[in-house]
């Protein structure tokens, strides 16, 4: 049973069924109340799945993915194969159940005739390493693609919008708000960070490229011993730095599993210099001086000692 709060009621309540279905059931009731409202509405639905612990997925869905039949990526070392298969079984089960729950949500949106005047976005806050590069399956917070690449699907209604398209230019969290404001025709405050990519949504261009900033100023929990980093992801490359200096450079088109670090190699010096400049430009634009972990913990008055392993 998953706990939740209902509006301003300080008493904890519990969904009696598997949370993706329970959450969507509540959302569908809310949509009924808004279907004929005169004012626009916003519904943000935070479904917890798929997420660790993966073995909490319903057995019915786990049975769809026998662990010994699952294909692992080539960057998963042999010593983690068994554990990764077990975690993947639950992960895929959670994902499938979540997909089913979202299907019920879409049916409700269509049933209430909201589909053609509603912008729908589906995304996630992080991925999980799933054994890649020898990292435990449930770990996140890292600059590898398994951790930072998440789905970003958007349905934007309009007669002049391409029906199906893929945009390869990376988007990152701060870009979402200005983009949605742009799509909604709402003035974007100058204080908002991120880039308005609404034109790219309306007129998708698979060749368009940009640099998305990825950062972790103070890794926590099981990542506590990891170095803080700043990184950028472009359509083709991942480049990262720690306090000690550059730490990774991957050509993700030629090397999709990021197994060949091009850092400081003679034939990649030029692209490394270009990416380093792009990273510096991104950090300058947000006023980040890339200080130590302790600097930020002190700045934000945050005590981290209890999270040490």
C-alpha cells in the first residue's frame, strides 16, 4: 500500500491497490470535474513506477519477463548479470503495468473530448544503471546514458503539427517549463532558466543539435563516494568533468553503450576542446563556479554526515 496526502488533510491515507492504477483512477475522477470547466487546468501526475525496489511489481507482470530470457547490454559485466536480470524483471514489470495505467488515462482524456485541446507530456526524473559499467542495477545520479537518458514524449494538438516525429537534440529539466509556456502562449518570465523549445516541437528537426547540461553537485546515499560532476549531452557526444578535471568523452553514435572513452586521445582533442567550451558556457549562463561538494553543502546549510556509508 502506498501512502499519500489528500490536499490539505494532514492525515496519511493509503491507496488500497497497486499505486499506478490507484493514482490514475483518482486522476480520471479529477478530469471529469474539469472537463467542462471554463478555465484551463493543469494536472501533474507523479507515478512512482518503474522504480527501485523492483521486486514489488505484481507477480502477474513479472511473469511476463522470465529473468533468464532477458537480454543484457554488452556493457554489463558477467559478475552482475544474475542480479541485473532479477532487477530488470521487476523493472519491466513495473513499466508494463505503468503503461497499462496510462492507457486508461488516455482513454479518459479521449472520452471527455479533451484530446484536441490538451498538451500531454510523459517523462521521468532519472534512469537506473542496471549493471552497466559494473555499477549496481538500482544506482542513478551518474553521467552515463543509463542514468541520464529518460523518455520525453509530447503530444501537441494542432492542424499544422507533424503527426509523428523524433527530435534528437537533448532536452533537460529546466527546458520543460519555458517550452510548455511557449506552447501555451503564456509569457515566459525572465527569471526562468532553460530554453524555450516550442518551435522545435511544432516543427521537429531530427538534425537539430544542442547541449543539455547535466550535473550533480553532491552525490548522496549509495553514490556518496562518487565525485561531483558537470556534464553536457549533445546529439552525438557526452562530455563530463569532475573537480579533478575531464572524466569522460563518448561518441554516442559510434559507441552507443559508451565503452570507449575518447578522453585525451589524439584524434579527439578538437572535439574535446569544443565540448569543454560548451560546458563552460553552460556553467557561466547559470552562474555555477563548479566548487567542491563541501562548498555547496555549507552554502545551502545542509548536513550530509548521516548519509555517509
